[in-house]
C-alpha cells in the first residue's frame, strides 16, 4: 500500500515540478509517513522566503487532493529517522545502478 502511495506522490510531484523548475527550483521527494509527505526544496527554492507558501498553497493542496491518505506536506528539513534511512537507501541504490550502467 505504501509503495503505491509513494508512486502516486512521485507522479503528483512530477506534475508540479515544471512550475518550480521554471523559476530555477525543484522539489525532491524524501519520504512518506503517517500521512505526511516529506520533501526537500532545491535550487532557487532552497532558502526562498516563499517556500512555505509554495508548499502549503501549491504542492500540499495538490497532494492532498490527488493522493488518498496525504494530510500534510513538510519541507521543514526535519525528517523522522526511518524516513531519512529509506531515502538514503534509495539514493545509494540509484548511485549503484548508475555506476553499473557506466
């Protein structure tokens, strides 16, 4: 169930990503736990004064409308340890796959 939810979350983030990229930013999916989608804003969005507004008025609303079970989107940079561990494991796996292709 969580794997399906994560795919839905990634699909929604892919929909909003072009709007953020147009301004030089982007959003990176960190993880999902207890109804909360954890993301990291990168590029021009990182440290932007409007990041909280972009998350709550844009990304969060779309996620809550399109993905059952999502109640919040958190870009605070504070992540539960298990969510961070899963994120790091995914990054490590992606790096290994990239290296094996090269």
